[in-house]
């Protein structure tokens, strides 16, 4: 499921499984979303 | 009963007024402004939506959604639940029906869980959507720029990115930051 539907793994336990066991798996982080938000500050 | 805030027609009731005053008194200015913008963005996201959210419940949910990040209402649970519990107490004191309280509780408890919130009641989904516009810009491109500008003028961001990235570090216990 992590490989087939990675976007459904980012905010539940599947993300942890992906990080540990799925080669090349990455998940976006809230910190990145916040920093990249289209507001000046 | 309606009023106009930042050029947007919004519900104006004693309950909403009390929620605003609670958020204002409990929150640092940047956090209060974020709550108010999130509510207003949620109102705009909800325009034309069917089924439409209850405007008063949408207002209370958006305005109070970050109480769990404040000194006065941060308790022992993850901040979303602390905030939801605080909102529940606020609504119960005012005799709001239990099923309405539950909607607000869910909206606040799930406001950071997009993958679930978007599938729940309109108040829950649009509370999340309004917050997502303000925090990460999700859906910002679908809101007219003049309306965005009016909201930012009325409730400035006050260095929210910097403030918000530090807020979770300033309070709370680490064991509530990695719950599934």
C-alpha cells in the first residue's frame, strides 16, 4: 500500500513503515509546507 | 445575524463574539490573527458548497482551533485534542446542543489531519480547508486576490511562519508530538 498509494501514507503509521522499509520512500513534511507557503512571512 | 469583516459577510452572534474574545484573550497576536484569517478563508472556501456548513459552527471551529497551542489551554494531550476539549467546555457552558459540540470538537481535533477532515461534515472539512489556505497556501489560488489582501490587512500575519515554526517547541511534551 505504501508503494501503490504513497500519498495515503503521509499522516498515518504507513509513513513510518515506508521510511524504514521502502527504498526511496520520502514523505513531505509540514515544516516544508510552512516554509514554502506563498506568503512573504 | 450577519456583519462584514475584512469585506466578507460573516455570521455575528453572541456565541461567535464570545469565541472571538476567548481566542483574543488566550492567544498571542499572531496566533489570534491566524485563527481569524483561517475562519475567513473557510467562509470563502465554503461559498456555494453543498451541503453548506453551519456558519456559526464553522466560525467557532475556526476561531478556537488553536487554543491547544496557548498557555491557558495547553493541557496533557496533543494540542489538537487540548483545543477541542477547551472548545467543548466553552460550548457546553453556553448550552449548545451536544451534536453541535461534537461537530466543533471533530473540526478542531482533526484540523491537522487533512486526509480525514476532508471526508467529514462540511464544518469539519471547511475548517480544515480554511486553515490550510492560511498555513500552507493550499487553495489560495482559488480565492480572489483582493479578498486575500483585505484579510491580510485586517489580520496581518505578524511573522507567522517564524512564530508558528517555534510554537510547538515552546510548549507541550514530546510524547504528544509523534502520536499516530
